[in-house]
């Protein structure tokens, strides 16, 4: 099991510079840029994403979120965007992930683990197959209605993610239907190394809502601090 950290907060999907500036001001750690998708439509062009990423402060990491399956394609896009972190949501096989890591060892790789009813054993096998070449895992929700794996706005069984946290050799980020009103409870139940939100901090028009973003970050920070304090107390006992 990975030791508890202060907690990573990632928010994905910005449409323009003003939304990126909002996330930076609210104190997020990672900003996700979903590009080359299979189900959802991109929030912005790759050129626009590149310009926004170039203006991010060093304290905030840009994350390419993509469904690309070939290492060379991912490398080309990360080089174009100038990002240091990539989140793989597609069915890239372990050999391609190994090739990606060998070609660019400093690239931090987040591999998705998509939770759906009855697939816990398969998720354990995925975790074992990908962990030598990745730096993080992220659990997210499958939507049978749309076929989407992530950015569904739906939660999954947090008990599954909690068991994966306990088994994972890598830090695990929790995603899937997280909102300001449930993120603290999710952190308490799952004890992840980080949390991720997308649609849960948006208004009815799909724009990042300043109040929701601030509340999400505030509630997540407080819950992570509580977990850290509990861990320190357990360590002293």
C-alpha cells in the first residue's frame, strides 16, 4: 500500500485561458486536457491547449488525457503540448506502455482502471500488468449507456477503489462523479492519493463554476489533512 500523501487534486477539461486561470487560483495540482478522444468531444483544440499549458505556473502540472493506443502517437502529442504527465484511458497494451516509458523515462504515466460491476479480478490483473511502467493509477467509472470510460459524471462502488488502494504498488487517484458535496466522504472511504473532477465542478452550460471549484478544492484539502493527521496518530500509537 502506498503511503498517504497531502493529496493531489486534479480537475480536467478547460475550455479557455480564463478557466485555466481559475483552476490555478483555486490551488489545483493537476489540470487535465482531454484530447484525441473516442466518445466525448474535446473542450478545445490542441493548439489552444498548447498555449494554455505554456502559461501554467511551475506549481501546476498539465496532464494530457487521451485514448491513444500507440506509444509513438502519445509521444508526439506530449512533445507538441510540452507536458510531463499523461493519463492513458484507452486500451494501450502493456508492451506499448513499456515502450512509451522507455522512450521517455521522465514522463509520468497515469493508467486508468475502469470500474464496472463484477470486474474486480480483471482490475487486479491490469494493475499487476501495468504497474512496472506507470507512476499512478486512476479509477474511473464506465457508463454502459454511452460506452464512455471516464468523464461520465457517475460514481462507482467506492469499496472497489478502496480495495485497489490497499493492493496498489502505486499511488491511486479516485475519479468518477466526484463533486463538492461528496469528495470529502469519498476521500475518507477510499483513502486515495488524489482525486479528480470534471463535470462535477461545472454549471449547467458545461463551464467551470468558481463556487463549485473552490468548494471542491477546500473540501478535498480538509479531508486529505484529516487523513494525514490520522495516519500520524496511528504511527505514534
